[in-house]
C-alpha cells in the first residue's frame, strides 16, 4: 500500500536482538514496505525520529530492554506511531503490560506469519492515516473557531465605538 500523502512506502521499524530475525523480516517485507531493522533500542528511537516511522514491531524478550519498556519510550516520544509487540512467549503479564504501558496496537506471537503481518500492517496504516486526517480536521476547526472569536471581538469593538459615537452626537 502506498502512502497517500507523499507516494512513499509505509515505513516499518523492526527491533529484535536476534540478527537472523532481523534479516528474515527485512528480506520478507523489503519490496512492499520501507523496512528499518535494528537490535538496539537507542538506535531504534533515533531511526523513528529521523525517518517518520509509522509502524513499529518490537520483540518482547531482549537482553537490555523489554519490548514493553521500549514501546513505552516510543509512545512518550512518538505517540502517533502504531506499535506491535512480537513474542514467542505467552505471558499474561507481558500482554497486560504491553497494552497498558506500551499502548500497543497489536500483540503477535512468534513465529510470525507473513500474510497475517501484512494484514496487520495494512490495518494499522489505515488507522494511522485516519488519525492524521482527524487531527488535521480538528486543527482546522480550532483555527476556524479562533478566527470566529477574533471577528466577534472586532465586531463587538466596532459596535461599542458606534454606540459611543451615537451617544456623543
């Protein structure tokens, strides 16, 4: 799916401490999406900021930071991103923390399925675009309201001056 706003591919970042997983992910999705991969949470944050990443996939179990901890950092700095937690383990605490702390959009079990992930990427990107459009419309409405308030204030001032002028005459 192409980005409707600038004809670029959807930008997806994948964070995992296992190099094989990074290579497999990139090889699978590189023709459809613009894929960024890294095994470092700090590098991942840098890539998100520099590349306007729309979708983030993070492994849960990594040595330096958990996926939930990483996604918590992401949501604080880049709240519009869509976040997916990928795990080979079904720990209920991880799931609850991912939803509550990391504000994940989806929870996916390993091994991931290409078709399933493609569907999830399309769904999340559609949500991403809809949220951007909604924010733009809200900003436009806010600007219209501010302009209306300015016109009302000017109108009130003109009306006041006319009444003063009538009182003087």
